[in-house]
C-alpha cells in the first residue's frame, strides 16, 4: 500500500460504529453503512481504517462531481463494431472491487447515482448496457456513505436501501477529545512509527474479521432467528421486508464475529439499532376506548363506599353517586293535606 491509513484499532471510542463497519466487511451483502454526524468526526478516518482489514486494502473515494460513466465505466462502441468485442473501460465500481467505496456527503449526490451505488453494493455485480452491448463485472465492495443532516436529507426510499445506519455525536467527553487529538498528532508526526505501535491490535482485528468471513457460510439463517426478527420488525412498524433480510444477515455476521456457530438472541439484539434507526416508524397510539353513554362506570370507591354500594337497592338506582355518610338524626315533618275546595 502506498498510503498509510490511521489504524481502525487506534480510533478512540466509536465502538458501535467500528462494530458496524466490521460486520459490513464480514458480509458486504448487508448493503453498506450510512454514517450521520457533523463535520470533523473522523468519518473518513474510520472508513479508511476499515480498508486495511480487507484482503485487497483498496480504498476508493467517489467525488461529488462524478458522472455516471465514471462510476460504472464505459463501453467503446467503435471497438465493439470493428473488432466484434466489447472494449470496457473500468469505472470506480470496478476499482473498488474487494475493498471500500467511500462516498462523502452521499445526500448531495443525484438520486439515480445513489441508486446505482446501492444496486451494486447489494448485488456485488455491476452491469453496463449501451446500444445493445452489455458487460458485467464483479463489484463486491463495502459501501460507506456519510452525511450531515443539516445539509439535506436522503429520500426514505434511499435511506432504506442502506443496510446499517449510525449517528455520531459531536460532543465527546473532554478526556476522550484530548486522546483523539493526541493520537492524531502522533500519527501525523511519524506515521510508520505509529503503525508499528498499533501493529499487534490491528493484526488481531484483521484476523478476527478474516476468520468471521470464513465462518459466515457455516452459520445457518435459521427459522427461529427469522421469526424473532420478523416479529420485531412488525412491532416497530417497519415498511417492506428489506429490514428483515438485512437484520438476519447482520445478526449472522455478528455471530461469526464472536465465533459462534449459530445466531443467538444476543446477535439479534446487538444489531437492532443499526437496522431500525433509519427504518422504524413510531406507530400511532391506539384510539381511546369509547365510554358507554349508560350506564356509566363509577369512580374508584373507598372500602366504606364499596360496602354501602353493595347493599341491596330498589329499581331506578343506576347512575347514582355512591352512598355518602349521613348524620344519625332523623327529621320528621307532618303530612301536608290538600285543602278542601
């Protein structure tokens, strides 16, 4: 490698994001990771550090002004007509094969270009067709997009197509901030010396990802895990079925990450926020039960009131207030007779 990337193992904090990136590297079919947060939160540093954990170590940045041809590649029609073969000039998707494709401010890209990136990330294949001539090539990469919500949002349809989603806080604690700056200064002053200091934990992280990739295909996508995930998606009011599929794959990748042979409840729970954050709808509260017009339910009663209310009463007592204590004295009035005419 010609460029020295800040090692992922040396990044301070951001444990959830580092886990999500590793899971996407273990199984790129998860569909990429969308990172939200303000500027200056080392999002590109994390993405570059992930590339060092992959076999190829390839890291490709997609510039904002990139055209569709630069992304997917081009076909030389003159060569196809004159020589009978398709002359393909690779684009950024071909160059990113086996590595990381990093898209900064993905929310500022045209929607159709985001669609192209997500299609290739999910399928692992780039398909180009022009004037009846087509070409396909492998494009199996880890897609990492970043965005700052203050500069514009992604349409919900595009948000849903990102496998995992996380948000970084812009206010780390003072001690953490100081350590971040300290390590960055050490790396800038002596990149090779810094890499040597972190070589052991970085190699350990790289081997763990590699072992998880090898273990992945041996872990079944079992019905018990799927049923649990589908119930959780239903309870969260998630539209469509992409969340179920992504959640199952991410849970399997997490099981491989911890060296297990099957998906467990802890794997499902560990990736829940990554999958649901950008998909969950808060269901509307159920309608309040209608109160019957008659008879009406009495308010809660004290023991004395309850005892009095349970005494036999005559007809026509529905809806009356509970019996109240009265004085013992009884006042009798003489009967009033009608006057004779």
